[in-house]
C-alpha cells in the first residue's frame, strides 16, 4: 500500500498524480520494464551518507551516481553509499528499498540529478515494490525543493 505519509502530503497540496501497480520488482531497470516506463523517467532513490548524515540522491533509473562528481558538487570529501542496515528504520511506512524520493518528509536533504529535471513527468516508488506514483516533475520540485546538481552518469549495459 502507498506510503500513508506520502499520500497525505500529496493530497494536502492537491497534487494530481496517478498510481501505477506493476509486478513485484526490486531494481530500477526491473521496475521500469514491469511498469512500461522509460528509464529516464523513472526516478530512483539512492541513499547516501554525506558527512555521516543520511541524504537521498534521486536520478533516472538509466543512470548511476558518480560519487566523485557528487563530492565535487557538494564541495566535500565524504560521500558514501549507505547500507540498507543504516537506512531501513528511517522509513517506517515503506518497504525497504521502496522509499519515495521525498526526503523532506523524513528530515533529509535531497539531491536531484540535473538529467531528471528534463522530464515533464516522473514516476517513483510509492513505498512498496509493486506501486509507483507518476506526477509532474514541476510539482515534485516545488514540494521537495531538492538541490539540483550534475552528478549522474549513464549506466553501461
């Protein structure tokens, strides 16, 4: 079931969105294929530690976080991929690994890859491994107010 915190938040701002149910999938490419969404329009959330504080890196499913670029964008030397163990309890209303890219709801910074902003609409996990939300990127940006940076590189198959 969709994250109650997220649904309440979107509904309180009267944000139009579409719920998409898909076959159970755990990786961004699997989710994109299952939901018939282009990889560049599926926003995946990668949990990172920035100076030992949890944050979200949000980027297209067709790309990966370049940690050296992210460090350069943030002008710091300590950015690491967070382990599931480190973040699983931070999202009590979500299945592990299916958290929506709304760090503002969980008290953390959100860094959006510049390439994601090129989409009119984005889709993202809604708190489960079988549901997505699709909405206008401009609404997402207005609600989350992420820091937009150029830190993502295209995945190589």
